[in-house]
C-alpha cells in the first residue's frame, strides 16, 4: 500500500512539474517590398513565382462526345504541377466550365531544383474517379518561352494551360522567428538568404540587447514592438551564442524570398 501511494505521489509530481513549458513562436514583420527598393540580393535562381492562370478545355471528351452528353454538364477542371514526379501544388476545382481561371488558386514562391522534370496535368474532378484531360511534360521554361511572365502550353490529349512563371517575388523585412521564454528571447529560425542570415545571426542565439535596450524585463508587447519597428539604420543586437560568447550585430530590413511552404500566398 505504501509503495502504491509513493508511486502515485511520484507520478503526480511528474504531471505537475515534468511537462516542459510551451512558448509561442513569433515572427518579425514581413510586408510587400517597396516599389523603388533595390533587390540586393536578387531573387535566387532556384525559386520561381508560380500560379495557374487559366486553361482551355477541349469541347469534346477524348472519345469524341460532348461533355454534356457524358456528364450532363461541362467538366469541373483543376490543374496540378508535378516536379520530379511529386505533386508541388494544385488548383481548386472550378465547376461547369471549359475556361477555368482558378482565381483562388495557390500563388507564391516555389523551389524548382536545377534540371528538374516538370509535368503539368489538367483533370476533370468527379465524385467517383477524376479523369485526365491533358498533360504536358517539360523542363524549366527558357526566357524565350515565357512572354510577359506567362508560359502558354498545349497539352497532350487536348487543351491548353497558361501559367505564370516569374522570378521569385520579394517581401521586405528581417525574416526571422523567435520565442519569448520568461525574460529571454531566442532565435528559432529564419528565411534562407534573409537579412538575418546575412548579418550572421544563428539559430538558437539569445537576444540580450536591442538598440541599447535589455530584453530582460521587457514585456512581450515591448519585445515585439522593438523588433518590428526597424529604423533605417537597422537594429543593433547583442546576442549570446550557444557556447556562451556574445556578439553585437546590425540587421537592416531587406528583400526576402519566402517559399509558399514558409509564408503561403504572395502576390
């Protein structure tokens, strides 16, 4: 009995004190890059801004019948982009049309590795089995194939698809995320190639001082405010590395090219 009681007390202690605290991850401000901004560095070559703009579906199915003879209505098309045989993204389904435009389709910066094999697929959505409409195997389009940022392609099997295929679109800011742990702030991650990375900040760095103000003792709102109110001259940050050394760095806002997976939609 005593052993059972002791075990229960020990278990209760683990439940009460053994659970690690969960700290919310916060991000520094990202906004649309100013129109007159100098993009230094320029968009990386492996990132491309992509969006399915429109498509043209053949008036007849592959067996020569009109769509309404088969379905009782026009098709419900969607498109998807495959990279090295893995789906990168797809549009939503647009119902009862031969000319979809998918206004709410994904749009953003996507990574296309050098030499990647691309495949564009156009499908008709069905509650039972989706049916292929057309397909296009391609490599990365050349500058001569992209006109005004658009790449138009004819599909094997019928139909056409137009995609936006442009250099990565920039955002503007510092480009890092952080956690506030009691009276301390720690860098958790940052966008590759961002001003934060270029300034020499490392994942896990503890922010000690920002523009002469000690982080210890600041409220959450004060820390967020100072990190999101970046003067033209940048932020002077004193950070402590994992080995205990401290360094002072200056970080200025600049172009950032976050991927769709990191940031979502970018216009």
